[in-house]
């Protein structure tokens, strides 16, 4: 996804449904436009648990699409719905800081 020919990073709400990452979208929004074009996007989620020092991140890359019930609908009339990113290309890593260092600064395995 890009805006004015530059890569775009936007915060999103998401949910996992089956084998897809689902995003709520609003009419006229950037995600609706990207899904309508079938843009290739990258989604990243990560977490660090300060108590047990575990951390992980996951990256999903794929073609953003409108949820099936949106196909064939005039996008200008949509108030709110979803776009989906199939989890076909997924990478990630997990680790734990064993020496008491801040997990953010620890080496990944």
C-alpha cells in the first residue's frame, strides 16, 4: 500500500478470522481503496511481556481484498465493513531475555 508513491504505515484495528487478518474499513478510507485495487500490503503485530520477558513478532504479506460480502457493491455507499489479508506469506520470531536485560534490547534467537 502506498500514498503518493511512498510506502505507507498506518495503525489499524484487526482480528484473526480463520486464515485471514481482518481489518474494519470505512467508506472513502485508505484501506477500502487499497483493498479495492488489490494492493500488496505488509501487516506486523508484536508484543513484549515485561513480567516473563517473552517477546514475539509476526509479519504477514499479501494481497489485501474486500471481504466477500463487499464484492460487487458500489464502494461509495459503504459505511463500514472489512478488508481481509490472507495469511499466505507469514514470518515471525519469538524469544525470551534470560539474563534479565530489557527484552526490547535483548538479542533475538
